[in-house]
C-alpha cells in the first residue's frame, strides 16, 4: 500500500475493465475516483461500498470530466463498445469520447494516462468498431502527456456467456478448431493497469498487447469439458452465419490473417506479470461462476464415475 494519497480516475468502472482496474488499484492502495452516469445504481453503490469515490459524469459531457480529473495523478480510459448492439454508442461517439478524455487529461495536468485499446489497433481492419481504437491511439500519442496504451486480447469471459451454447454442449467461436487465438481474463487487465500506474518510469510511452493464454478451438473444448464435467465440442461459427453477417465474416478474415488472434509474447508477459491466468486456472477461479451459469439450463451432465 504505497500509493495511499494519489488519485486515479477510472472510466467505465461499472463495467468489466473499469471494474477490474478500480479493484486492482484499490488493492494497491490508490485513491480511486470512478466517473459514473448514475451514482445511485447498484454497481456504483457497490463501488462506493468497496471504498471507491463515485462522481457523477458522462463521457459526452466534457465539463463533468474536467471536474473529475482535477488534481488527480492518473486516468484509466476505456470507452463503451461501439460494435455492441444496443450499447447506443456510434463509432464516432467512441472516438469523440476517447479523444476528449485524453485532451482533458492533458489539460488538467494528469501525470499518467492509461488507454485500453484492442489487439487489432495499429492497422486498418475495415471493421469500423475496431478501427476506432487506432484513431484514439494516434490522438493519445500526439499529446503532451505520459501515456501507456494496453491492447487486451479477446476476453475469456466472452467464451462462457449464457448465450454461447455451453448448455447444449457446444462452443462456436471465430477461429478454426486447430487455430490458436489469444485470450485474457478481465481480472488481469485490472492487475496489469495497476502495475502500469505503479511504475510509470517503466511503462510511460509503451504500447503493450496483453494476453494470458493462447488456445485452439479444440483446446478450449478440452478445458471446458474438463471444468464442466460434461462433453463440450467446438466448431468455427457456422459458415452460413458469416455470409449473412458482413462484420462476422470480416472478423473471421482478421483471425485468418493473424491480426485478431493476438500476437503478445506470452512468456515475456508472464515474467513481467506472474499473476496472469491461463484459461484452465481462470475456469477454476474467477470464471467458475460464469461457467456454472452458462451450463445451468441443461441436464446432460455426465454421471460421476
Ligand atoms: N470483449 C472483448 O473481448 C474486448 C477485447 C478488447 C477490447 N475490448 C473493448 O473494451 C471496451 C469495453 O470495455 P468493457 O467490456 O469493460 O465495457 P462494459 O463492461 O460494456 O462497460 C462499459 C462501461 O462504460 C460506461 N459508459 C457507457 N457509456 C458511458 C457514457 N456516456 N459516459 C460514461 N460512462 C459510460 C458504462 O457505464 P454504465 O454503468 O453507466 O452503463 C460501463 O461502466 C470496448 O471499447 C471494446 O471494444 C473488448
């Protein structure tokens, strides 16, 4: 607990990444201020109960960001996913939010900005909700502020959503059964961000792909079968589906050309961040509850031998 009097502002703290970052920063002794749209909501109240200061604000309201960033050491910046149906955020909104956070952090004299991007950033993918990240990254790098860009791999949490089909004994995802793709536990994004804020001399100016494991579709099925105690098979998302869905088809092409699978150096990352979870340890730990939920509506469990 060495960071006791320094404040880091966390955006998206009621969501996955921001929630993980807020928890890890608190554990490291930082004062954490979360910008939330509704301080009376359940998640904001849980944050407050865990010792996080919550202030009302909105990514679309620069004045609220200026007020929140005053006299703070750091800002963790993540934007809602413009590619997510129902999120109510356009690609232009995402870029506007991400650039505004960085501009205001610079003007407020924030010492360290950490921006969470994605593995495909740095090249033009033709998928608008991924290319937003490249645009925000370029803007951040041009500012006069110490910054670190992390590019998380696909979240392990995406593999055990309740809609994905595990209750029917099957997982379909973007890669071929024999093709490896990198993944990261959301918990570890927070721990890495906290380590980055804790050692600005090591991380300012860096752009880092981050991941905890690389798994083929067949390996995913093996780990899920083991953890669930019932057979779970794997196939690539149905070929009829991408034909109907242009974005999905482009995502599969980005897996095939290597850009969406992630290219982090896992050995180097594990040396730097020894807490990084591989998929089987995540399934037995932070992911266990999610896996249970995803399996729940089925009665096909294998009887114990
Ligand atoms: N899924 C993956 O595998 C993956 C991998 C790499 C990168 N990413 C990127 O991760 C990002 C999403 O992160 P996440 O999954 O942590 O998000 P999330 O769980 O969906 O949470 C979104 C957060 O943003 C907040 N928010 C939304 N609109 C806001 C606004 N106008 N003002 C202030 N706060 C607002 C939400 O607050 P409320 O509680 O008020 O709604 C919530 O806290 C996306 O940019 C996505 O592209 C995802």
